[in-house]
């Protein structure tokens, strides 16, 4: 965005204050909901050995200096996920975290370098339970904000309506005319088949685009704009190649127990039936970091303690919800800065 007035400017603050008051009310309402459903609020460390190992997420690096002058690189987390899963391994069963997280190379109407992820986890419960949680939390946020309609630009959605549930394969067929599963094997996608289908659907494909790149282009151009209009959409059963931390769906290893929540075309939350196989998780992380090195020339270390903790972690489901985006939808804010009490300086 264009540079706004300083945060202490009274006129600028007065314009934003109704959104900020609504933010506080929504946070209180969600904390109340979690307390009534036997969740414990946790507070996990911001500085981590690894910021996360997803190909297209970029972290902020920091340096830890010990009392004797020894130095080590740590990172501001992109998610509290690794820490929360370590707590599940330690014996916690239902936890949530209003986590300040940090992502580099991200700034726009819906993105900010520092923002709040609301993450929650259910040990020994399926990811279908998280779908029910999402519906309840959308309604709780709407009541706290005093609204009956969530809005993003020209779109609207009823936060009290039961969310639509739609598989990724069905969404590709409905909105792009593509048989996605026909391009998938257990191990990988067939680039040629998906590229041909994308071209037929009018989606441009680059010569160096791999299967995942083409998948993302179709999602962004044909599928995502159609989701969450009128009511929320739960988009589930992602290709296993697009679900680095999720386990495979029983009966169809081509797809994973992953869903995303969309409202008014905005991606609001990302959920997994959590992968607990440490060897498989390591393989996925290493593949993601190899792809990151190919594209961006950098890679992040693996959190070996996290991989060790997976041996003691129970079956679980977990989800990350963009809290700032939820506030935007509930209040009609048009830029994320309107719902942040303090913003990161622009360069």
C-alpha cells in the first residue's frame, strides 16, 4: 500500500479504531469458545531452529549469541506448528495458540510480514472435527463483530450457513473442466497431462513449470475465485504432493487429509490430518528444501527435535487460521493494516 500516516496520527488511528475494537471482541469470543470446549491456550517460542520447511515460505533469520560469545542462527517462526506438535508429543490433547508469526517477501492487502495465526490441535481426533470447529468459529466471530455477513470487496458470505464441502478434484472438474486425478499417481503428478488440461482450460503454462506450478496456476485463476461465495467452502482432499505435513487419505494414497477454508474467495485456514511418520516427514522436507534451493537459491535446516518428537506424537489433527483475515472479513476492512494495532515499517 502507499505509505500511510504514522501510527500515532490521531485521524488515521480514529479511522482504524472500530476495526481494532472488533478485533479485541472477536479474540475474546474465540478464547471463550476454546475454553468451553476444553482447550488449553499455549504460548510457544518465536525463535526456532527451523522456521518451517515449505518451498515457497520465506523466513527472517536472526543470530543467537551465547554468554560466551558463541553464535548460532535461529529463525522467526513462520508458524507455531513444530512447537505445538512437540507439546502433543509431551501429552497435551487439545491446545490452541494465538501466535505472532513472520513471513518475508509478503506484503499486500491480505499479507503482512508479521501477523497472527490462530492454530489449534486435537489429539486422537480426525480432521473432520476441525471442519465443525471452523463453522462454529465463523459464527462466533460474526456474533462478536455484530454482523450477519462476511465481506471481501464485492463478495459476501453468510457466516452462520453450514460450509460447503468440496474435494479439490471436484472443484477442478466444476470450475476448470479438468480431471485432476487422471494426472496423479501415488508418487507424483504427470506434468504433460496437467499442462495439456490447463491449456485447454485457457490457463497459461510456462516451459519450466512443473506439475505443482501448474496446479497452483489453475487454483489461483480458475478455482479459488469461485470458493466461499454465499457461504464458506471447505476444500478438502488435496493431492498428496501439495500436503507436506498431512497423512494420506485411507483408501486413496494420491490425496491427503488436508483441507483449506475459503470465505469470499479468501483463503482463511489450512488443516491437516497430521503426518506422524518421521521418515516420511523427513523425505518430504528434504524434497521441499531441494525445490526451494532450485527456485530461490536457499534452504532452511530441519528441526531434528521435531522429527524425533513425531515418534511420541499421537494421531492428531491441526489447523492454522489467519486471525487478521478473519477480522477483515467480519468487519469489512479492505487492507490488513486496518486490523493491526501496530504495523511493520515499510521499506
